[in-house]
């Protein structure tokens, strides 16, 4: 049997290798996500599972900003939770976020946000990845375990977090 082979010019080898690495990374991520899907979804008090969407998480973030606006920023600083919610919303929306994107979402000064991001990385909630196209930027995403924990919490607690909804 005759196989057609494509000759890759030497100048294209680094790009081809980068693409191979990205494909391998994506395949590993898909495998991680598949293995992390909980077999038994937690039921709400109405015994109907809540399927958390990006819009729902954004609604929660909006409510947190409203609380700060109406009741004061100094009383309700929780940068770690805001960082995790933003990372989760980005994951649900299949969007990438950078360190600076999480800093903005945290609502605290950049040095404080960086300290929390580092702590969340060390605790296994977040992981960092270099941006191939811009060496100055780093992507941040939830770890598989972090994603499962946040999803489980929100599915369990959604009705008590925001009990007044359109279907109440």
C-alpha cells in the first residue's frame, strides 16, 4: 500500500510541534473533564437537578457587585470567591481568562488579587498556562477538581443563594 506523505518545510516544524502539543493538551483536558463528571448529581429541594450555566454564575457575580454598591465594598470583600466564580463562568462559556481578567473580577487591588490567585493555585483550585501567542500573558483556568467542587456547591445551594427567581 502506498502512503502519500506531506513534506513539511523546516521553518514550519516549530509551528507544527506547537499544534501537536496543543492537540495533546486539549485531549488531556477532555479526558480530565470526562472523568470528573459526577455520577450522581446533587438534587435540589424540589428534586430537580439545577444545571448551572454561565449566565447563572454571571447573575451571581452581578448580585455580589450590587451588594457592594448598595451596602459598601469594605464590608463584603471576598476576592477568592469572586476569582473562582469568574474562572467558572469563563469555563462554562468556553472562554479563556488571563491573570488580569481575574484581577479585575476580584474587585480588589492587583497585588491582593495576585496573592489570592497564587494561593488558589497552590491549593489546587486554579492552574496557569503560558499564552503561546503573547509571552507577556498567562491563562488561568480552574483545575478539574476545582470545577467539580464549585459545580457541586452551586447545584446544591443555588436555590438558597438566589431563592427569588423567575420560576419561584
